[in-house]
């Protein structure tokens, strides 16, 4: 379903900004608290953080970029929230209040928008998030974007920069082929991320949004490379499906597709991997976990190396936002 309408009477331009804000409050229902803790003032008044540290993230979705007519309005709205939640998960955090910037062409259909906000509402209710304010701005006809800023808190925020040479590399779930549905049907790894952030042997972590081949480099310390066991990579069945027609191998899809929304993390080199994996299986029996390699000394910073052949992977990129690839 496209967000746009040819019927002027059904468009946001007919509704107007003030009425649209009122409708949004109704559509959001219980996840939109009353002023001063929600919509109604220039700023929302938030409760202070009692423990841990405050964390903050922002993500967006745009029609034609992050979703298309094959994705329902409800799923598009939920995806906006879950993209931010995946960032919170990567830091081992708990989500807090959010604000939303809505950028609409005048032909955006109000019925489509209502369903979009219903998806946001359902997701916020599930994860106990309040949407406390935001902004509305206009775009040219035929355009729609939404930007969500999400707060959170973490007792011990997990960073990308704390991995060490010798650490083991793990990923959750399966990789590749997200365009066939996972890019909006995923579940952010919040509970897993929180557990990892409190585990003494987890040295660094992040979420996979632009593809393993690109994102993993962010975890590597200077003068190291990632030695990967390619046979251990958890390749999604969707990656194999795409490989039948794309001209790429399933392995390349797993490394380069992006929007996996899984966690990649490192385990201290002195850790007992078997004991860790046993603990994981007890905590998260439905979340796959796979050790895919380790961090090793290297004269070439940041390369991904096939450990079986000691050669660099033939592709070293993932999704590039500014190139459109």
C-alpha cells in the first residue's frame, strides 16, 4: 500500500497541521502521555535517570528507501521503532521516552498515516516506550519520511571500541537476504544485549545494520584483522534464495546485504567459550549463537581474512547510504 492519495479530501494537506497533531495524539493513545510529560509544550518533562547512564539514538525511515508498497503501514511504523531499539540493544540498554519528526508530502493519505501510527503504537506498547513529542514538516509531493529519536539507559553501556586482539567473534541469528522480509519483521535483541553488557567476558558489541563485511570493522582494534571461519557463518535461508537469481553467492549476501539487526560481539580471549555458550543456550534457547572467528595481530588494519586460506575476503563493503549501493 502506497502512502499517497490522489484524493485531496483524504490527504494531510486537507487535514492541516493542528488537526493532524490532534489526530496523532488519538492514534497513539496510551503511549502518548499528557503534558507536561508528553505532547503539548515546547519540551516534554522527563523523569531523571536514577541509575546507570543515559543513552540516545536516532534512526529514520523513508518511503522508497527503507520500505515500499509491499510493506504494510503498520509494519513500516513498527520498523521505525525497532531500528532504534536495535541500537539500544547494541549498547545493552533499556529504552526510554522517544520523540518523532514527521516529514510529509501534501498527498500523504491520512488513512495510511493512521495505520502507520497504529504500528508505532503497538510497538511502543510492547516495549513500554512513551512517545512524548516531536515535529511535523512538509516535503514535496510523493515523499514521506519519519525520524525517531529514542532515549534509554544502561548500567554499563557496551561499546565498540573495547575489543582486544585475541578475542573471539560471535553473531546472533542468521545473516543475509533481509530484503525478503526480515528488514521489517525482525525482533531487536534487547534482552540479549542487556545480558551481554552485564557478562564479564563480553568485551565489545554492536548491531548489524549495514552488513557484517562493513560493520565488523568497527569492532577491530588498531593493527588487527578479523580471521573468519567462513564455514561457520550462519547464512539465512533467504540469502540462499536470493543467490539463485542475484549473481551473488549466499555467502556474499550474508556478508554484505545489511539490515540483519543481529548482534555481533567479542568474547575475551581468556573466556571459557564452552561455558559461555552453555549459559547462552540456557538464557536464550530460541536465539541462535555462532562463533565465527577471532581478532588477530595484523599489519593491515581492519581487514576481514578467510582463516582457511589466509586471504582477504573479495568484498569488504556493506550497504553504503550515500552511494545507493
